[in-house]
């Protein structure tokens, strides 16, 4: 059963977390392009798609820690330091995504919102567009999110102090 849970855990991490890290990383440069050219309908559509990917896959990402806990219980390593650190970092990564990345993406999306119902591609910029640091802050928070997940991945592979033979 351990191998089954481990396979599901790794697949969930690849399928759920991978798209969030890529889409979140692509969002700030896309937002800069969309804000620089308010008439670029395609840039606005790209931002909406990237944000939707982040939201949907963040929801699916809950499977990663759930399956990770099932795997850890099956392996009998719930008290190991590397696992506790990984769980803490996973919680912090989730908090960064939910509290810092997704809300800022929504603010930038609002700044690039399409106002012309005829499809002519006109957009308006809100106060976020007036703040050139908005995309820089989002990129920073996204980088922190990605770094946390990279650290969790390393801990899962290296498992410092583990006696499971890795």
C-alpha cells in the first residue's frame, strides 16, 4: 500500500503543483505586457487563463499533502524531522499562494479588465496599473512560492536523517 500512496502522491505533486508553479511564474511578465498595451486583447485573455490555471490546480493541489500524509503513515515516518519540515513548508507555500499570489493576480486582472463588450479590445487600467511595483511584488511572491516547493521536493528526495534507505 505504501508504494501505491507514494505513486499517487508523486503524480499529484507533478500534475497539481507543476502547472501552478509554471502559470504563476508566467503571470507577472504577462501582466506587464497587458498593462503596457491596454488594447492587447490576447494578453488579457492569457492572464485570465494563467490565473484560472493557478486557481484550479491550487484546489487540486490539496491532494498532495493528503496523499503525502497517507504515505507517511504507511511508512511510519510521521515524526521524522524531514517530514515535519516538509509539512510546515508546504503549509507556508499554500499560505503564500492563497494570501499573496492569487489575490495580487486578481488585482492585476482587474487592472486589465476588458470594458468594450463589442470585442474591440479596449481595456481600462485601475490603480494597480499606476503602481509599477505591482508586478514586481507578484513576481517576488511567486518566486518565494516556487522556492518553497523546490525545498519541499529536495527534502522529499534527500530525506535528511531518514533510515528508509534513500
